[in-house]
């Protein structure tokens, strides 16, 4: 087997399994991290509560629980092809809130004197969501694939 054959085989494997791996990974991450919030086990809890304190209707702790279950719903809906559109809609709404600490809590999300280029660990945790958005765009780009192939 020469390099070209090996390369084609690897590429075919990645094409066959890549989108499914992205969907399952997104599902696992959102379910896992989401369920930690209502269980009181999320290391993001102080950041989330500090971010949502100003919201009406509920106290910060209740918002934390609601956000956690919202994330679980995002995760579950990424696991099934039929609910990808719903997953992406839920994710889009959630991501608005996810990036809010960068604006509302810059002292927490950026190193002192290094705004906007020196994020703290919390800031990095938030900024990495750009990768999640990109993964969702790739997965979302597949929702019409089977319908158009028919």
C-alpha cells in the first residue's frame, strides 16, 4: 500500500465518521457539563451565578439550574439527526449568555491590565466556545444532506 492509498483510506474514514463524532462529542459535553450545574458540582457555578444575578424572575442559583438543564437539552438534541436544528437553535441562545461574562465581568475573565488579549482561565473557558460554535456550524451544514441526496 503506497502513501496515496493510505491517505485516501484515512480521509474516507474521517469523512465517514467525523460528523458523527462531532455530534456525539457535543452531546456528551453538553449533557455532562449541564448536569453538573443542578447537582451543585460545576466549577463554573460562581461565574454563572455572578453573570446572571441581574436577570429578573429568579435568583442566580435557580438560573444556574435552568441553564444546566438547558445544556442537557442541547446535548440530547445533538445526539439525533432529526433534532440537529433544535440543538443549534438552543445552542445559539445559550452562547449569547455564555459570552456575557467577557463583557459583564472583565475583572474575572481577563488578567489585570491585559484586557482584551490576556484571558484568565475563566476567560479561556469562555473563548473556547468559538470552537463549539464552529463544530455546530459543521454539523448544521449536514442537516439537508440526506434530503438533497434523495
